[in-house]
C-alpha cells in the first residue's frame, strides 16, 4: 500500500492534480486575504459600509462636540467659582488680620508714639494708667502695649496690687512705657493738649514724656479666652 | 499527499508573492474563501466516511465559490450586500460546523 502511494505521488491522476490545485488556490487566497486585512485600509470596504461608517463617525463627532461644549462650560464655571472663592478667601484673611490686631492675638507695627510715665513717688495708680490709655484710645490708637509685655485690648483690666499695677494679669514695673500705634501726630496731640494725658499724670504727681515714632512694633500678645456665654447672633 | 503539497505551495506562494487583491474582487474574496472552506470540510468528512469522490469535490468547490460570490454580487446590486454576505457566511458557517461535528463524531466517537 505505501508503495502504491509513493507511486501515485510521481504519477498523479488528473483529478488529484485538480484537487491539489484547488486546495492550493484556497490556501493562496486565505494568505492573501489575511495579509490584506493586516494592512487595515478601507479600500476593500463596500460603499454602503463606508456610508454607515461615515454616519457613525459623524454621530460620534457630534456627540463629542456636545460633550466638549458641556465640559468647557463646566470648566469655565469652576474657574469662575474658584476665582470668586479665592477673592473671598483673600478678603476673609485681611479681615481676620485686622481683627487679630484688634483682639491682640497678633503683633502689630506702624507709626505711633511712645509715652514714658515716670512715677518716682508711686502716685500713679491703675485708674490713672487706665485714664492715660483711654486718652490714647481717644486719639485713635489702634494697638497699645504697656512696657512691652501687656497688650491692651477690650477685655484688659487694670488693677492695683501692692504698689504695683496689674494690666490684664501681668505685673508691670515703673517707669511705664506705653507704646501706641496710630496717627503719630494726632496721638501726640491727644497726649499733649491741656487736660490731656501729660496734664492728667502731672496732677497726680508723675511726669510723662511723649515721642513720635515712625515705626512702633508691638510684639506683646493678649491672652484671649474663648467667650463662654456670648455666641454670634447671626 | 498531493493535496497537502498543493496546500504548502499555495501558502508559500501567497507569502512570497504578496499580491494585492484586485479592487473588483475585494468584496468577494472573503465569502469565496468561506465557501471553499465549506467544500474542503465536506470533502474531509467524505474522506473519513470513505465515500470521497474527487469529481464531486471539484464541482462542489467551484460551484460553492461561484454561487457565494454571485450572491454577494447580487446583494451589492440590490443594495443589501452586507446583509446578504452576512447571511451567506452564517449558512456556510452552520454547514462547516455540522461537517466538523460529523468528523469529530467519527474520530472520537463523541
């Protein structure tokens, strides 16, 4: 049997050759088609399919354009709100800093005056010192510190204590140095005018001098405690 | 044996020559290939059942290819080319599966 097979290989019948040719043609066509598909162009696509393809591309294009519009609008809106919140944040920060100076939780610097009160006979008591501070406040002082240790704010109290004066709980020594930030000439005027700070001190037996400064730096901070009863009303 | 040599020659020729498919034949070649595959699988089944007839194979091969191509051509002319070629592929695919199942049953008895 194998012998006849080998013989048939060398003397094939016509039918065998035709079958071989057909199968060879099929293999050839498959290879050609597969390689053609690999090239991935549209030359082999039918007109109808091309139209469909074009339509779907158009639809996708339109969809994507609307999406782009939507997203652009969203982005613009977000950018706007970011800018708005940034400016709101800036304003809030400025306001917080102003309030911090007012509340004495931050150091402050600016033009102002230094008032030195000499009290050799220990005649100046807390109320006299408070008077002096009130005069400075009337003159528009925005930040006040005494002896560089006691920041004077709304809650600060003045207290006589064994020949010493306590300001907001801090003991301060003589001579008293009051630093005040504000319009220096107005402050100096408020200190000097008849019946003003200097007059008030001298009637009580002390002496006071005032110097205008281009730059007064207050680093003393007030001890703040959170309000226990008061709450924001709005 | 000779058909296997033909297969090898066809593959090698396709790889070496790298011909481009003529534009007019491009829609028909894939369908023709599927139709020819149907004929080949049918022939393999007949071979397994020892009733292979080369004349039947040649005729079925050529007629399959021609009819499939003609149907696609007709579909293109009628404006239903893609649907009709899908239909032809489905029918031929079913036949290929059926023949393959018969071959499988004969070989594996399963």
